C-alpha cells in the first residue's frame, strides 16, 4: 500500500494541532483527536482529554479543513485510513507540545 510521504503528512500536523488546541480547555495537557471514517465516507471527529474525558466543546471550525486534507492525501495515494489517533501532549521540560499520529487501515479480506 503506497503511503503519502512523511513530509506531505507532516505539513498538515501543525495546523491540525493548533486547531485542536483551540477546541479544548486550556488546562488540558493531554489531548487525543480520533479521526474515523464511516462506510459512507464521512469523517467523524472525537476529542478526549486527560484520562479519556470527553471534550464537551464543539471543535473549532479551523479543525475540519486540515483533517479533510489529511484524509484526502491518503485517498489520493490509494491508502485511505479507517482511523487516525492524533495525540498532543505537553512536554513541561521543553515547554512545547509533542504530537504523534497513529493510523489504522482496513484489514484485507
């Protein structure tokens, strides 16, 4: 399965991260954005904070476009994902946010 280059993926991560931080309470030091796709091709977003607590805020409007661009990037490379867990964690030593993105793909039947 051909995946988009890391550089193509990573160019979207800062925009997703910034929009995600606008969508959660300021005191959260851990944030998880779960991006899922449905069988009909719709994208669903779920945001959780420390300890898996659900985010009660409506995601900031600026989050949708880069998430759709990320999914479309994978579709163009014939490797659409089922889900992506995009995590942000505050690094108090470096005083910066660290992020990871983990993808899950459809199983081959």
